[in-house]
């Protein structure tokens, strides 16, 4: 089945710093989503982005489907950005999730 | 505002008990999913459903069953709970957008199940 790898697995940032999270996938996909899981366990969808670039406030995402990767950019990070960020892709099967990037933003 | 609710946030059961986890969505979504999340393993798909009375096995269906009698409700059943089913269980729903695959998945708050 399709493989999803996220990097880095862990990231510690000072408040105000910028970061880039990466998601590599092993096969062509027709759906890619980024999620944020807060410390209470709730998963929130950030982007539905099978290709192209989207922006939402301090967050933006780019998917290059032909090269099988997606990037999530977080600018001017805040402590509320802490949590785990998941990339998930759909090919011929339902969404397959990566293992996530755990982000800790320190004041 | 989209909403997926799960019947319990925390649940403690004994080994061998039959456990029901309920999930309800109010978005008229066709697709519903059950995942379990364990440290270091990410989210793994247990079962999913693309329509009422329809179910498909995911990656780890052993020890679980599901029921979808109504479009808005998808139940996960642990027939005989075991300690290795202690986990966080997450329900999600999405709509189907025809040729473009499934749209955004919306998740419930999760149920933390402890089996003693």
C-alpha cells in the first residue's frame, strides 16, 4: 500500500520562529490533507490540498503531486500551534496517515 | 458548523466485556471511519463505511465489528474487549466528491478506552 513519511518527527521552536514540515508519499494520490491534533486529542483539518498551494493565515501548504511531496509552512509560530501535525493521503484506498510531526512552541 | 460527536470521552471496561462506541455526524456525509491511535503508530484504520448498511475492513479489523443502520450513525463494537485494545478511538466522516476522491475528513473528539 501507499507509504507516507513525515519529517522531522519532532520539532522544538521558539515563539515567533518559522518552520517547514514535510510529507513524502510513495504513489500518486488524488487527495492529500494536513491535520493538527491539539494536546487534548482533537484532530482539526488544516488543508485539503491534492496539488498546488493554499494559505490560511499564518499557515500555508504546497503539494507537488508529480514529485510526491507536500510541505506545510508555519510562520510566526505561537504556543497554540503546539501539537502533532499529520499528513494523510488517499490513493486507491481510504486516507493513509503518516506518523506525524510533534511540534512544541516555547514562549 | 460541522460536527462529529462520540458517545464518551473516557471509558473503562473489563476484559471480556462487549463495548459499544457510538459516533454521530450531522453533515449528511456518506462516508464514515473508525481509527485507533497509539503512541508511535499514528492513526490506523479499523473499519469504514461508504453508505448505510455498508462496511469495509480497514487495516486492523480483527477483534472489532461495526454497524451502520442510519446514515448519520456509525458504531464500533468490541465483541470481547482485551487489554491490547486499550487505545484512543477516533471517528471521522467525509462526503464524496465524485471523481475527485473524498473531501475533507472531520473528526470527533475521540474516546480514550482503558481495558483492565
